[in-house]
C-alpha cells in the first residue's frame, strides 16, 4: 500500500520543479479529489482514509498521490479557499476603529473555521513549527495577516508589546481544539477568547 509520506512529485511538476498546465483529465481528477476530500474531512475529520477519498473520487490512490504527495498537501489545497476568505477578512479589519476588537473578531473567525473539520486545529498547531509542511500554504499567510492586526493593536496601546503572533495563533488553535472536544458547550469559544483578551491587554496588572 502506498504510504502518506512517500516522496512523490506533484502532478504538473517537472524535474526542475517548473509547473506545467494540467491536462483536462488531470484537472478533472484534481477537482474531484478536492471536492471528495472536503466532504470526507467534514464528515469524518482530517484523518479520514486517503484510499477512501480516492475511491469516492473515482481514481486510484496513485492518482491522489501524484496530485497530493502528503496528507497535509491535500489538506492545504482543500482549505485554501477558506484561508483566502480569512485573509480577505483580515484585510477588511485592517482599518477598523478598534484594533483590539478587530484582532479578536478575526481570531474568532479562525476558531469557527477550524472547528468545522475535526483534526484541523491539531494540524495547524503542528504546521506552525514547520514551514515545509503541506499546511504551510495555510499557516504562513495566516501568521502574516494576524501579525499585521496584532501590530496595529499594539501600536494603539491596546495589546501588550510582548505578545507575538506565533504564540497567539497557537493559543487560538488550542481554543479551537477545546471547542472541537466540547461540542455541547457552544459558548466555550467566547469564554476562552474573553480570558485570552484579559491576558493580551496592555494595562493588565501583573501580580
């Protein structure tokens, strides 16, 4: 059986890494795999069987690996459109009159997104320490967008200057994981974000 860590070259890449346009049939396979993977991740979580995704898409597992050499590369492709929406939301919040509120609103949107797919928050937490991961296409631009919102809140004096975006994103993913594990507590994310905000505030008094 093919393994998820096998080093396969992505379809459409030559030996030198140059990207070639996909043939029509390859493009159809790619789109079917993305659609079936998104459905499977929602229904069964991000650790769902890749063989099952390939079967549902009507292709062999080898075809899946030619397009997506690793599980994380498939996950990154599946979540790209949602990441794009979160990045667009960050741009919309860039000029919000209350920078700290804008930052927290964006973090809440991340939690909502991550909670849709069981296992996504764990994958994002792991990817934050590995920019070579297939999930880096999601985590790297998200850190950059969040960093801009955080810097603005710090410049406004609303957030402590020693807070960094890497820690804040890890904390946010941790909240998303807690929400995932507590589906019967719909207010958990807001309570935990409130606690997070109390720790972020620049005027917080140390004991």
